[in-house]
C-alpha cells in the first residue's frame, strides 16, 4: 500500500475538541478531470468511484443506515450487479444501551430493498468507548488520531483485510456543510452538553469552560469566523470543505488504519470525479437540503428508502461508557497542557456524568499519557 500522510491533531485541537483551519492542499482524493465531462451525472460518477473497491474483494461497506452510507451502499450494489462483480457486504454496528444511536429499522429496510444477501453486524457494549478495548488497540498502535471515534472503523477494516472498504466519509461536509447547522454540529453538541454543567465563574455563552478564558474566547472567535466564511453556493462550499483540516484528519486516519491491513479504503463522496459532476449539475445552488440533494443524485434510479428523510442518529452515548467514566473519575489532574486547560475546571466538569463531548480528545490524550505506549516514539506519544 502507498505510504500514508499522517495528520496529527495539535494540542489546541485536542484541548478544545474542535479542529479548525484549512490546508494549502486538500486531502488526496481521486483525480478530478480538469475539464469535467458534462455528460457524466453525479450518480454515474459515484458508480465509477466505487468500482476499484468492488474489483478488490471482499468489498465491505461501512453501513450505519444514515443517508450517506445508505447512498454509498446502494450505488455499490447497483454498480456490482451491472458489472457482474460480487455484491458489496454491508457491515453494521449495533449498540446496547444507546437508543439515540439506534438506526436498526432503517438498516433493515434498506438492506431488504437492495436485496443484499450478505450482511455482517457487529455488537458493541463498552467495546467502542473512548478508551475501551477497540480504542485502546488503535491508540497503542497509532497514538491519538482525529476524529476521536475513528476507532469504530478498525474492526470493519480488519474484516476486509486484503480487500477493500467503502465509507460515507465527507457527506457531512460536501453535502451538508455548516449552513443551518444540524443538532450534531460541534457548536450545538457543545452547547447542549454544557447546559447541564453550569459554572459559577463563567459566562453562559462560554462553550469551552474547561479551558482558560483567554484560550476559550480565542477559539470561539475563530470558530465563528470560520463558520461565517463558509460559501453559500454548493460548488464553492464543496471546494472550501475539501481544504479543511477537519476533513484532512478524517481521511488521513482512515487511510492509515486501512494501510495496516492491506485494505483499499475508498471514500466515494470525496471522489474527484463525483465532486466535479455534482458541481456541474448543482454547483450554483444555495438552498438545497441534504435530503433533496441526495434524492437528486439518486435520480430515481435507487430505491426511495435510500434517500428518504430520517432522524439523525446521535452516537455520543456509544463512546461515553464505563471505561471513560472510570478514567475521568480517577484522573489525578496531571498531563494536561496547562497553558490551555484549566485543570480545576476540567476536574469539576468530569466529576459529573455525562462529561462534555468536547473533552473527548482530552480523555484519549490523557489516557495515553497515563498508559505510555512503548512502540510509539516519545514525540509521537505526547503530541
């Protein structure tokens, strides 16, 4: 496999739980034509994007039942049958004691509509906790990666060893973006969780009460400034998001996990040909919802259930389980970057449950420092 460029979150990324900023060049994606073929529809471009993965079996699809992964699975099934290739295999997590993350009804309907005969389900109790058994394997192997939940792909990639994995990565950015943020946007998540943690010494608008006030205010200013700069037109917004560090980190982490297992990992929604075709067809649009856009991409050629509107699942309770609860309760206050983190405020927040989702990176970072990894260099282990 080709060497993978490693993205490392900075201390500020880890401390705040928000990855801001852009890079000079976007994450490596499939090359898009300099002069897009105007006859290629977004659906056809997506079919072309999944073919390399389908031609390297076993081809697994990281399938949650959400809109993006459902579209990728449906397109892959359609392309495989047209080309006479083996059907892709959806792989789905099912969680205990996490009702907000339950998408089983949608998963069942979509798999049934597509006629997929092979479907693998993985079961998780505390397995996917921030510092649970799966995350620990990844942290010990690679150190801290972005995003903090990327470890949920590790067992899927392991199942696909020597083959390929398709993901819905990029859908949140290129098909939705930050305009009219959803309930799962970083800003909304932080605000929601912090309502349960009033602070006597902070303004209610402070989204990062575990940071020193100066650091918190600076990050909030940058967050809001970056959000205001997001273009309104779809085509410009797509380009803007593909240069964001947040997306670069996700692509880099997935690629690194895959490379460990000789897996060709493909993110079709970030394929250059698809993005070019989508820009040609809808790049000038401003007010197209994600559901409407996905239905337009499907162009009536996929089962309606694939793009039907559905509630957005919330996965925080999947990652905040017993191992994290034990760790934050027993943390001795050491290891945090005290130039950024107000240790007393963080310990106060961590004395209640659930902890703020924005501190998830700190949980993993501090766990690593408490449990040093000999295989990593001293520099890597403390970044």
